[in-house]
């Protein structure tokens, strides 16, 4: 077994595309959904950072699995996004393999979609926050920071993380800052996430919910490759160090995810 691993590593070293010439793949396979894959160009750390979103058009991408081969095509004129036909429905527990040619090399990867998370619960389903309209300076903590404790079952110690997203058609800020405040404070995000854990719980804080209204609180089960990439997310194609990847002759991630969802609400006091 060890000999096989060493041989594979030697072969991969010989066939690897030179640095700066690799595609960056971003794909999350979801059960009962079609395939969507984003492909961008790797940028050398010596290049201008303004070019970090260089897209790669014209690729011929295939995904195989469950005895089927799916040919992906550019989607809605977005050259970096490739999609399968809409009637494709991916399955849990099936190994899916990606392949396409780029710069004379075959880029490939494989993954499996994990089972759905089990037993997701929250100790509370809503919080109350006080609306604040600040005319100068910054807001103050008038409500206190309440814990929102999420739990689930995880007998195999698999990786999970939580994404919370406000789903109201019109966003309604809890704290409105002066228009003279910096863009960093005026451009609040309606979505936030926790880090991947192998345990059975995570804690959200009430002050993370920046908008009134309904939220989807989504528990995602992910493969170890996602957790590894998340833990080094500060590493990009602009850094000297190379981020971890399971993609042969490429960078990025090709992985399966599965999810369960709770509804949560932020009410005005």
C-alpha cells in the first residue's frame, strides 16, 4: 500500500502542470440537484492581484458517476460557470469523477455526496432585538448577547458547519449607522457561517443576526477536504504557499455536501 502511494506521488510530480498554469475549480455537489462548476485561472503570487478573478472559458468538462456521463456547458453566458442539464439529479453515496483538459494536461478529481445531517435542533427558534438608528458614533449593546445553541447527531465524527441566511426579500437592518460611516460598516452581510467541527454542537450569538425577519439556519455535512481548505482559507492563489487540494493538475475543491435546515426569526422589540 505504501509503495503504491509513493509511486502515485512520483507520477503526479512528473505530470503536474507548472505553477501559475493550473485551473482553480470550485464545485459543491448537492443531492437531487444538477451539477454546477466554476473554473478560474491560477494567478502567480508575482502577478497583479487585480487579475485574481481571471475566468477560463471554452472548457469541455465531464462528470461521471452512477453509470452516467454528464457533459457540462457554459451557463447563461457566464464563461466560468459550467452546468449540467437541469434534469440531472445527483445521488447520495455515489462517487462522482470530474475531468477536463487544460494546458495539455488532464485535470481530474472525485468525491462522494455524504448522507443528510441527522437530528438538527435549536434550543430557541427566535430572538428579539431593539432597532437602533445611529446618527453619530456607533451603536451600543442594548439587548445583551444571547446564545443560540444548535445540536445534532454525529456518531461517525463527520464534519459539519452552519450557515445562517436572512431570506426576507427586503433586508431590514437592526442597527442603522450614519451614512458617513465606512463601507465596511454600511455593507453588512445577510449571511454568516461557523467553522467546520467534528462534534455535535455549535453556538451562534444573537448579535450575529444583523437583520430583522426570517432566517434559514442550515447545517451542512461536508467531506474532510472542505474542512482542510476552510482551515487554510487565508491561503489563495496569490500566496506563495499552495493551498491543499484533491484536484490532480489543478487547485480548488470538488466535493459533495448535504444539508438540513431550520427556520429562525429575529423580531423587533
